[in-house]
C-alpha cells in the first residue's frame, strides 16, 4: 500500500543535498582554475617586470635615486 498518495521523496532527499554540495564544489573549482590560469598567463610577468624597469628608469632620470641604488635594483629585478 502506498502512503501519501505515492508522493514521498524517500531516497531523493539525501541525493539532492549531495548534488547541491557537489554543484558548489564544481563552481568553486572552476572559479579557482580560471583565476590560476589568469594569473599565470604567459607574458604577464614580463609586462610587470618591464613596467617596474620603466618606473626605475624614470626615478633615476628624475634624480630620486643614485647610480648605485639604480644598479642594485636592476640586478635585483634580473634575478
């Protein structure tokens, strides 16, 4: 005999909870993967390094830093 007119969910209730958790794990994993890919895009580090060298060159040209500090910072950026 069927109780409640056959509309009981039974085993589906735990399955819905598990699938909801798995859905959010998948969404978070995709977001993290995209962020990691975006941060490690080829050329991104070279652009930042080039920008830093340009800033250093401008500071040296303005006289904000001396030749010794300029050379030391250039060596540090090359590493």
